[in-house]
């Protein structure tokens, strides 16, 4: 199991969501951390290079890796998240 950390941006992003969506995203992040060694990370490119992503339905979680820790950076809808980071 990989360690997880949340940035203030990611926590703020979660607070804006519906409780059902929050539970779904947190459950997927927990699963992701437990199974991280078996997952191939999806790297982003261009202006958002340096971030990695995974999907939770229409939601995207952008994260970075720092040593053995997954740092959740942003959580948002797929139609908005990439515009926010640019």
C-alpha cells in the first residue's frame, strides 16, 4: 500500500462536491493506493507535464509521486480540470 497525502487544493475540490460523489472518489483513491504497485500510471503532457491522473467516472484525480507517497493535487470534473491547471 502506497502512502497518501492530500494538498489543500484537493481537499477544497472535494468539499465542493456532492457527498455521494465524494464517497465514490475517496473509495477509488483508497483502492488505487492499495493496488498502486499493479497499476501503470498515466502521465500527462504539455502544459500539465509532471502530473499523473486516474479516472473515477467523469471525475479526474491529478496526483504526483514523491518518494513512496501519492500526493493528490486536484479533483475535478473532466471538462474542467485540465483548464484549471494550465
